[in-house]
C-alpha cells in the first residue's frame, strides 16, 4: 500500500452527526489499493434520546459500483468505543453475496478489502445533545 | 489540469522553504467534538504590521489590496493533503497550527484555483486565541 496510516471515514467531511432517523452514507476513502489490513475504531459519543444506530463499514471490489458490508457495529443509548481489525489475507473460499446495510449486527466479513472504504450509519429514533459518531481507521 | 513541472517546482519550493504545520478538521458539537489532524509542510507567509510606519487611514477593509493584520497566506500541495488522508476539500474554520511556535490559526479563505496548475492550494488564515 502506497500511503498507509490513519484515515477518518467521514460523512460530508467530518464525523457523523447523529440526530434524526435515517440512512447516512459516508464519503468513500479511495486510493487504498494494496491495503492488507484495516484496524477500524468507531467512537459513539452519546448525548441524549434516540433508540439505536447501526454502523456499517463497506468496501468495494469494482470501484464503488457495488458496496460490500464488511462490518456491522451496533450502538444504542450509551457512549461506546468499538474497535475491530480486518485482514485482506484471510481466505474467503465460500462465495459471499455483497450486502448493503444488511450484515448481521455485531459481525464482520474478513478477507474482503478493496481499494476503498466508507461508513454508513442507520439511525433509529431521534438523538439529541450533540450525539456524534467518529470512525477512524489505521490502514496498512 | 496539473502541469507536472509546475507541480514539481512548487513541491520542491515547499520542501525547501516550508514549515511543518498541522491541519485540523473539527467536527461534531460540544461536548462531543472530534478532531482529525494531518502534519505536513507548507509555506506560510506573514503579513504583519511593523509598528513603525503610520498606518494609512480611511482605507476600507473591502478595498482591493487591504490586508488584515495578523493574517497569513499558506501554500500547501493538494497531493500532500491527500496523501495524509486529510478530508478534502479544505473548509473555512479548519485549523492550522504552526509546529514551531504552536500558534493556532483558522482558515478564512480557500483558493484552490490560483495555483491549480501546480496542484497547490492557497489559504488565508487568521490567528485565534
């Protein structure tokens, strides 16, 4: 990988503001060809209200045409920091069907890392009190 | 379109004459704010009142040629920001911190077009307390 290091998976250039219900699709971080592993951290800063927020980490193997869920992290009504590590070298010999915002909660799909990453947040309920979610990754 | 020779010349100039600065993007709302930083080199030019000459009065800040005391012009390579994975484009109120002195500045103007041929971005920053 040409430029390993820290990256922020942003929503419109910054952290995800968690407020009203809906699906919030983050920005693709591109230029990650050759990525061998991704250590991803999601920090949920809870304010008030809300019901749940499901974070999906996605990659793509066709330059963004088909997003693929590779991690699904649940958040609710408390401040939580969750970290995972995914490797591109894990064999995946059973064919996987790409999913978008459908991966089972709390699970990951290892071994599928393309040339880009993004985060998608599905919010249920209405959060307030400056609730936000910051997703960062260390790519190697 | 970026001219490769202009890009190389500008990058060499920044490498030679630039100083290490930290770009920061602050997102979220207090108390839940997040900061993403990137350290790289940039040329920082200082327009500072020398305190000796009498300032010209009656010259409105909006007239061409007016400069704001304590403002700086910064030239940074877009490729350097991209390589540092800083979320582009740069925005007003992004922070710039001079590594040498620790001075903190806020971006008030981004001009990606003036030096687009060289792949560089010119910023105007002002100090913040």
